[in-house]
């Protein structure tokens, strides 16, 4: 008796004229851009490799199928694993070696927890966006956006905490304002129009605003430390700049749909803008975490100075 065939071959286009056979489990098939439901039509330059109309179980199963979401799913799944392992390493090795206080442990836990939540919300969205129910798909999209806000919060908390380590007043002012800002974004995200195409610009603007707000405490921190010539500023300011460059690059790929815009149909599976955005986000969080480790060592080796003497 012939063995029951559970998988069917599906040919996908990789590059311009190369067709590769992939095995797709029964119940899952891949669609072209024209064939997918309207709510999934977000990027016309990704022409093929879409999953659609799937029940939850097959959405989950589809993570092992090569589709145009595979790289998106796995980059942030591995990102989650990275920040989880970094957390274990911090708690067991890095923080004890730095002579960390209880506050350090709390701040590290908050930061890494936020990164992990951001990664998991993203994985969830890219797994379940192809759900047969449009409502479910949209809910996951909302969660993905909420996850980005949580990720941004995870950058602010250690950033503000260590930048204003010796100035508890401003530390509290900035932590409270950042928290208020993120909560305000959550409130806007509940609005029924928030995830519609019409509000696309507003959505991007809100995230830019939340990220750009960081310039305020950054400039204030430079000023409190006595300007750009101060040692601590020379050490840490370039790190903040790299962080913003990474964020800007990630965001530009995200909104511009470059490079697939110039190679429609050729970057369906690998090299699309959303994949670059994912990788840059992981890189950015990792960079910020390493900066936090660096500044923690610095803070515990150099006692706080009186800021009033630095400002004259
Ligand atoms: Zn994504």
C-alpha cells in the first residue's frame, strides 16, 4: 500500500528565476498577493508565499513551513531566546560580579522582561496574522503594536535609571513622564480607528514621538554632566547615538518597504524590509542591554559626584 501522502510539493520563487520545491503540510497552502483576503494586503511588493484562511492550530504548525513570514517569526523567536538567556546570565553572573544592588536587579528584570514581551507579541502576530478570522488577525496586530511600546519602555527604564543614577529627582521625573507617555499610547491604541490604513501615518508619528522624546533626557543629561567634554558624556553619548541610528534605520526600512519596492516579487522569502526591521530591532535591544551592562560597571566603580559643582 502506498504511504499516506501528508505533504504536497509547492514551488516557490527564490531570486528572479529560481524555483525551489518546498513541502507544505496538508491543510496549509501558500497564496499569491492577489489571492489573499483584503485585510492581509499590506505590501504589494511581496507577491507570493502568503498563508491565509488558517485555524489556530495550523497557524502554529505553519511556523515550520517556508512562507513569507518564516523569517519574521524566527528572528523574533530567537530574539526572545536571546533576551531570556541574557536575563539568566545577568542574574547569575554579570550583576553579582558588578556588585549590583537590589535596584539594579529590578531595573534589569524590567528591561529584559519588556524586550521579551515585545519579541513574543511580534512572534504571535506573525504566526496568527493568517488566521481565518479577520478579528483574530487584527487583535494580534494590536498586540504587536502594544509590544513595540513595551519594547521602547524597556529601553527607557534602564537608560533613564543609569543616566540619572546620581540625581533621584530627575530620574523620577523622566521615569514618570515616559511611563505616562507609553500609557497614553496604549490608550490611543484602543481607539477602533487606530489600526486602519487611514491612521497609518498617525501610528508611525506616535512611535517616532515616543522614541524622539528620549532626546530630552539625553540633552539634559549632557548638560547636567557639564557638556560634551565631560568624561562620562564622551564614553556614553556615542552609544546613545548608535542606538538612535539603529532605531532610525529600522524605522526607515519599516515605513519605506525598501528594498522589495525595487525588486517586487524577488524578496518574498528573504531580504524584505520587515525582516530587516526585525533584525535591527533585536540588534538595537541587544546594543542597549550591553550599554546598560557597561554603565552598571561604571556606576559601581565611580562614586556619584555632586552635580551642582559641575554646573557652577
Ligand atoms: Zn513584525
